[in-house]
């Protein structure tokens, strides 16, 4: 028995074009809450991303004037040298013997970043795997980007 209530309709939709904007709410970092509008990144912003080996595919800026917060779906550079491990290194790393299937490396190439821009830098604060054009949709959850790992990634990319 549903207690006199009609069953709840379950609906879904398919999104195949990027949104014009997003509303972010509920973050303990109050400055990043608000409306993000899709923009074309400036040449300076493109250069900032390029120095860390990334290319913005979708770029959103916080609507509040003077805000440093941005949200971007970025494609990361794949390091070819890292992908050319020998079979012995792969066996040692994954514990497989020759003749057995090895799992693919878990190396997502697209990530959503919620970042702060300013003073000639992009400081990543949160991220999730970018397998969707809708940030935060579905299973991926935002995770905190630790400053040490972000700095190490930027230094590695610059080298």
C-alpha cells in the first residue's frame, strides 16, 4: 500500500551539449558557492593551463565580479615514457605472469577541476574524473586536491 500517494515518477534525460552554466551550493568554502557561467578562456588562462600540461575543453567562470573561482573540464597530457613500461615492470607492478591479462592502467585523461585563478597561477582545489560534461553528475564525487600533490604535478609537468 502506498498510503494514498501516487507512485513517484522516475525520469531521466540525456545531455549531449555543454550547459550554459551551473549553480554550486553547499560547499563549506563559501566563496566557491554560486553561479558559474560558460566562457571562452583568455589566452593568458590557456597559457596557465598549458604550463601544467593540461588543455581546457570546457571552461566556466564564477559569475561574481572579481571572483577567482573557475570550473574546467581539462584534458591532461599523457606521458609517453610512463606508458612504455617493459613487460617485466608490468608483471612486477601488477603481480601478473606472462600470458595473463593485465588490467589497464587507471589513468583518466579528463578531469573536472574547481580552481582558483590569479597572480599568474591556477590553484586546483577540488576535482573528479571527467567522464561527463555535467560536473558532479552520477557516481563521481568531488575530492580535495592536496596542495603538495598539485604542486608536484605542476612541477613535474613543467620539467
